[in-house]
């Protein structure tokens, strides 16, 4: 096939030269026919026919290539995963994921917990598009301990499982299991958290929940909204099957980025908003953990959720060049009831938490909010032997979680603290888009709680948290 153009050119040149020769006056003289000339004319005719055949063969070959391209799927494999795409783009499948290996070390609390390595998250992800208007996502988690989860359904292993329909210009409809749209840090991908563990405020927001949501970005992104109804996960909890009650949570979020398209560079990445939920909850109540992931508060045995819960979460972020800061304040208010000595009165308790964290890229990369595991830090100079060193990010965080003091009359478990305050610092090293190393130091102090040696609240917690992440 590749020799066709050259053959055509050679034959065309020969035919043209002979044609020019025949067009000269002496060729038109009234001389008797020359047998050699007759033979030459016949040869020219044969060459012209061959040229036409070769040209047609080339056209057929090109038509075949074009038709094949219309039906052949496109398959690519790279640092961002495996992509399979139909020729008409109606079907797209994207396989990727990430693995996080953590190390937790407690220099002064060997009595309450042990130093350990663990698979924090092992998450294969399959997502894509059907007929351009329907997006889907399935994400599992085989991290340490997930195989023995005690919740109903597939909650131990299944995180995301949803379909998102883009049917209207200003509204998308999402159905299935996904992150409830409340907490700001919660909505950030766990593949790109600034710190190894999420903060106190995030513990008062639900995690993965099953429901339906209408959402979209309006006016080309300055306004984002989400409104949905969900089964109603507990604080820091996930659910994909409701077994305790028939109540549902109504959730809403409004987030503004008023300068995102303005020519005011320092303000383009300023965003702020508010989110909240309300619903009826029955059954078990959550516990809360320190920055080093030790439980410092639990409700007493026999104390359960018994009525309305609402959450309120003002939030913001700001990024400019390599600098970034984000924060939020969450109130979680829940009606509870004790059944220790008969059925006691229903009480409402208001728990609250706040967190503020800042980060800065020493190597000059742009800082930004990352709502997807596909939005990764791309070092300006990726790590290579004898070459670049990747990207380095420093971070700092302060936070506090306060429990309603009325809980401690008879609703809190023994040794629980009324409040935890923590500060932490971190260094993150992004070798390239696929490999990241985190190293954090977290210090947590407790108000009240047990001072007996061997309990979590008996002294300040000093935790060194590390993480190696491979994303593909």
C-alpha cells in the first residue's frame, strides 16, 4: 500500500512526457503510420489504465482505514491508568486507583496503643461515561480492617457506587453511594489530603452515604450547589443500607467562588460556602478519635440516637500560587436517650469542632483544592537520579473538638474527655504524579478524661504519622 503513491507518480510522469512528444508538430505530419509509434501509443494507454487502477486502489485503502477507525476502540495505558474508549466516544472506561501504606508511632503511649504499619487504603477505581451524558464510578477499599466491617450490606468494602446523569444544562442527577456533600475536607480526595488523617471537624460530618442528589456548577463555576436525600450516616460513618430507622437525611450545600473568572489573580481561588443536614436518627452513636487515631470519647452503653440530628458547616478555602489555606466549623446536634435504667428522657446534645490548615510548596508548584483523585500534584521537576527532586510541601494545622458538657452527667463512657485540642506539622514529598510521601507530627491534649496511667487521656498524645502513596 505504501508504494502506490510512488508508482503513480512514475507512471504519470512517463505518460506526460510521451503526451508532450506526441503534441509537437512533427508528430502531426501526414507521414505513413509507424509501427513503433503505434506500439508506443498502446503502451501509453496501458500506463494510463494502470495509473487509474492504482489511484482507485489508493482511494479504497483510505476508505478502509477511515471505516476501521470508526469502529476500532482506543486503548491507552499511562501514569493515570488504563483508558478504553469506543471510536464514537459513546463509551469510556477508566481503570485506576491508589494504595496508601501508613506507619503510626507513639513515642509516649505504648500502654494504650502499639506502633504499627497498616494498609490505610487500597482502592481500585473503575469509572467512565455511557452515551456522553451518563457518568459512573465504582470504588472498593481493601485497606486494613475493611474486610471485617460490622455494618450492614457491603459497607465494609464498597465506597463509591453511583450513576450521574447530565440531563439538564443547570442540573445533574446523581444516584447511588457517594460522599455526602457536607464537609469541605470530606469532599477533598483522600488521595491528596494535606495531612495523613482528616481533622476533627471532618469527624462530625458523614462520609459515604446512599441516596440521590441534584447538583451542578452554575455560571461556569462561580456558584456550586447540591441538594439531596440520603439514608443518613452517623458522624464520620458510612452506610449503604438503613437498618435502624426509616428516617432520611436532607442535605444541602452552597459554595461560591466569585472571582474565579475575574482578572484579579490573588482572589481567583477564593471560595466559601455553607452546608448542612437534617434528619431523624435512631440507634448507635459514634465515637471520636484523636489526631493519632485513638478513641478519646465514646457514649455510654445503652445511650442511643433518638430523634432529630442537624449539622451546620460554614467553610472556606483560599489558594494563591504555592500557598493554600482551608478551614471549617461544624456543629452536630443530636437527640439521644439512655436505656440503662429503663427509658430515660430524650436529651439534645450539641457537639462542635473546628480546624484550620495551611500549606506551601517550597518548590513553586501551584496549590489548589483537589476534589478528585485524578487531580494530582505535578512536580515542576519530577524526581530522577541525577535530575530533579520532585515537589516539597510544608503544612501546619490547628483544630479542636468539644463535646456538650451535659453529656458527662451520665451519657458518656468512663474515661472520656470533654475536649481535644491538637496541632500538627507536616512535610509532603511528591516524587512525581504517582508517588507521594507524607510525614506528620501531631500533638493532642485533652480536657478532663481519666488521668489513670494507661488511658488515652492520661497525658498528651504525641503521634508520628507517615504514609507512602502510589496512585495509578
